[in-house]
C-alpha cells in the first residue's frame, strides 16, 4: 500500500509545484499591472495639482499634504523623472490655509 501511495505522489508533486509556480507568476503579473496603473493615475493627479497651484502661485495646506502623500506613493511605486521637478516647484509655493 505504501508503494502505491509513493507511486502516485512522486509524479504528482512536480505537477502540483508547477501549477503553484504558474499561479504565482500570474498573480505577479496582475500585481505589476495594478501597480503600474496606480502609478499612472497618481502621475496624472500630481500633474493636475502642479498645474493648478503653480498657476495660482499658492497652494492650500490640505492640498499640499495630499500632494506630498501622492508623490511619496508615486515614488515608492517607482515613478520619478519630471514629477520630481514638479514636486520641488510645488514645495516652493506659498502655503495658504
């Protein structure tokens, strides 16, 4: 009986492990796509904030706080480049309550 179980389990283990690896890779693709989409949405919002408040020449404190938190999340997701320059410009704006 033990030999029968061994004969069944030994060939099944690689198949099960292969399926698990495939499933993990598939989930990674989904996570990567979600992260990329989130990063792009954050970039759009950061650009909108930058354009709006630099045109005004000042930024409300609540908007600055939102902008900073969005930028930090954007940066953690791997975003950088032109938005970093926009971030620096927004930080230089007059803060109004």
